[in-house]
C-alpha cells in the first residue's frame, strides 16, 4: 500500500514534447532515406512507373483473355460467338418483333457493328468496376501502380474486340459491303474509344474500391445506356419519328457510346458514307476521350495510397 502511495503520478507529455518527438522521427527517416509505405507518388513519377510496367500490363491482359474461356470446350471461339449470339437475339427482338430494321439500310451490318462496339465499352467498364475490389490479394501482396489493373482489363477487352472484328469483316463481305479506304478510320476510332473506356474504367475502379455495391448497380446503368445509344436502332429515325425536343436529340447523338458506334458504322458500312459524317463528330469523340482519359487517370491517381487498405 505504501509503495502504491509513494509512486509518483505519470506526467502527460506536453504538445511541445510531442511535436519535438515527431520532428526527431521525421529527421531520422530523412537521414536514412525512409519514406511512407504506399505513399502516392507524383503524377509524373506515376506515369513513369506505369510505362516501366507496360510489358506486365499487356501480358496480364493476354493471360486473363486466354484463361477466360479455358474451361469451355469451344475455348476462344466464344470470344466471337458471344457478341454474335447477342446480335442474333437483338435482331429477333428489335429488328423482327419491334420492326426497327425498317428504313435502316444494311440493318444486319448496322446491328452487328453496334453490338460489337458497345460490348467493348460495356465490358471495359464492368471489368474496371471490379478491378481493385476483385483483386485485393494482388493489390495487397505486390507494390505496383494500381492503374495498371483497369488499364490491363481494357486492353483485354480490346483484344477480344479485335477477335470479334474478324467475324464482323466476314459479315460485311457476305452482305456485299465493299472494302474501301474509309476502313482505315477504324484505327483512330478504336484508339479514341480505348482512351475513353480506360478513363471511365479508372473512375469506376476507384468508386468500386470504396463502395463494392456499385458493381451490382452497374449492369442496370449500362443497360439503360445501351438503349439510348442507338445500338439496335437509328437515333436519327427515332428522334424524327417521335418528334423529340432538339435538346434531347443533341444529348442522344452526342453521348459518347453513340459517337463511337457512329464512327465505326460510317467507317465500315458503305451505305453510311464517311463523307456524310458531320465533321464535328471527330472533335466530339476526341473531346470525350481526353475528358474521360485524363480526368479518369488523375481521379484514380489521387486515391492511389488508399487501395487495398481497410
């Protein structure tokens, strides 16, 4: 009892002492070249780190694509069959039952092109939404720029689209669509769409990392987006038939999914002459790509140090 009474009370450190101890630790860390684990690098350093891992990004995308249908007996054939079956279903429902094919020249090439290009955007965004939340083991085990994951998934979807494009070319030739110089416009159109998809994927990857429930909501959002993007019908004829307000028509025609689908249709299908494509469409497509690509990358980078924690 006397020992307990004789023990002097512990003194509480003053704010000055706490600050001084913190300064000492900071100086000690600087002295030995220590840094905060997982701290966000500068934007320029982050871009350099991504470029240094470009081979990993492409190899990871190829490996994911190869493993995607490894358990199926038809294997990689499903890369082409899946969008073709979707196009067949849409043709029966919208083209035949609802009659949207009437007044639309080369409707089957029109529809298949729209389905393939839309699938590229849809799959990229869905994969990006789960890029961090679905790969926490990899994120927590290895140190690498986390933007590599959504970018890699977009490359995977681009590779799958290129497989599908082979089937699309066969369909175009079977329906008498000639090969013209305008087909070269496919390259810049796909490049712009890839940048846009990657940007939106990075936005959704950050949101999905903090709120995993977004992945459950996205299929409904994307389905609605598909219906207003002219995948199964002509937006020009739809707006003219229903006498939509001019503002609504502009919003429908300038939504990014519809823009990239139009670029591909005017590049590939002869009845949609590329010369009749409004010149501002390429500017709009470039604007959407830069806005989503640059904005999405910066938005994702700002939360770099939070991924995989909690």
